[in-house]
């Protein structure tokens, strides 16, 4: 058995849940994943490079997909220890490694996102032919074809620096590293073993992906025991580079939810909880209560001046208070609405009227809240509250009679 030497890269150093990410053939994990990692501040993101790619040394002998996965597992164990469970996300061959890990070491991985990949990718003859071409003509012979396969139409023009970083990583790839990975892909086919995988799986496809089209990811999502499919518009084969915002949002929601039983509240914060875990739990609740659209707008609008404030809100308000088990979310919405009326925070009031409906309050119950604030906070404050709430409810299409 030939287990290749795998090198890891610390993409973030947060003291939070561990997420291991893997690259695509011809890329470095940093060029492919760094923009997503930057959007996951609550996670400790560890990348790994394929042999002869990125920071990894060239391989000394061919290897199979199972041997490559064993090398990744050994590298992660060296980095964080063998007692720690972690989540995984991988693109193309990195996704194939993820499937192999789920089959060979299911107890080590809590959840896995498999991106632009397949239980079999292409045909064996195609990989053999590509390996022979690289051996004869060099890595530069792969650049033009990879540019066409990797990116959706218009991406290179919109994001020339990101595209150039990925193509430069390809040009720097070792010939043996590239062709040995082709050999591993030629022998990889786990289509008949998908039903053995019970770990939660998120399959992410690019609508414009030719090497691994959405049907390839649908086969994974429907073949495993607990799978879900997301298809991204305007994305081809390198989703983390092409649409890092959406990939980060999907990963955050999926991995956080996979860490607790479906339908339960986020885990309460304890003294042993790290800051990263508290912030990650807070982001889950914040998104569930306020909605992805609102949170995405708030985080996208953050600047160097306001980012720390946004992280503080997520950690302390949503991660420290809204996750506590002592009150349900309906009760917390009632309290929040009353406080906002009393303090005259009308923009926040509109937002929390909307979230209160999502937390199960009815318009009649909202009316009772505002009637009571008229007594304890003042009629003018309640008058404004009724006006704000009525507009929100009408915008939501709720019939007020």
C-alpha cells in the first residue's frame, strides 16, 4: 500500500469546529478555498494539498483513491489528533476523497459537503489519456482546457485575479502529481457503495459544470442515507472560487445543523464552549430567526469599522442569549418586541415583528403585545408600534381583516 505524503494548510486559526477542505485536480487548496474560509470566522478551516500541488511535495509512486484518502486522514490526525471528529468539504477529486473517507473512516467525520464531484468522475480511458498527454507535453498543455472546464461563462472577465491565481496554481503543479491523481480517478468508482454512507451529506453542484454536472451530484444526494442537493446558478466546476458567498452560507447552515438533532434548538452555551463554537451556534440561530437574506445583507455590508460589532452581536446576543434553553423562541420574541417598543427602536422593531411571525406568533398575539405596551410604555409608543407592525404584516401578505 502506497500512502502519499499530504501537507495541510491552516486557512483560518479560529478556536472553533474543525472543517477540513480539499482541492480539485490542478489547483492549490489555498487558491480554491481561501475566499470561503474568510467567510467562516467561527470555524478552524484546515486545507490539504494534493501530492505535487500547492505546498505538497511531489509523489514518489502512483496511488489509489483509498490510499490518497488514507494520506489525508493521517495528515489531519497529525494536525489535530485522532480523537477529534471533524467536518469535511471537497471539490472534484477532493469530493471523491470525501466519499472514500466516509466509506473508510465514517466515525471520524460528522458531516461532509461534496462539491462539483461524483461517485465516478469521467471515464477511465479519459483519465489515462490525460495522464499520458501531461507526461508527453507538460502541464502547460492543460491550461486552456482547464480554463474552459473550470469556470462558468464570464467568470474570468469578472474575476480575473481569482481566475489567474487558480491557473497559476495549475502551472506550478508537478507532472507526476498531476498524472498520478489522474490514475487515482481512473480507478475510482463507488456508485454501488453510496447506500453504505449514513453521515449527513450536502451535495453542491454548478449548473454550468460539464465534468460533474448536477445529475452527478443528484446521484450522490439520493444515493446516500441522508443527502441533500443544492444547485448553484452561474457556477461551473470550482464553486468555492466562483461563488464563495453562497458556498460559505450553505456550509455554515449545513454543518451547524448537522451538529445537532433535526428540529431541536441550537445547543446551549456552556462554560466549556469555545468562542468560535459560541459564534457558530449564534450564527445558526441568527439565520433561523432573522432569515438568510437579512443576515447576508448585514454581513456583506460590514466594513473593517463594523465587522467586530457584527461578530459581537452574533456571539453574545444570538450565541449567548437566544441559544439558552430557559425560554422558547416565542417567549424571547415577546420580550424583544416589548423592549424595542419601550426604547423606540423602530427599525429593529420591524425586523423582529417579521421574525416573531417566523417564531410562531400570530397577528392577534402581536396585537395583544402592543395593547399591553400602551399601558406600560405609553400610548404614543404603542401607536407607532401598531403602525410599524401593520406595514410589515401587510408586506408579508398577511390578511389583517
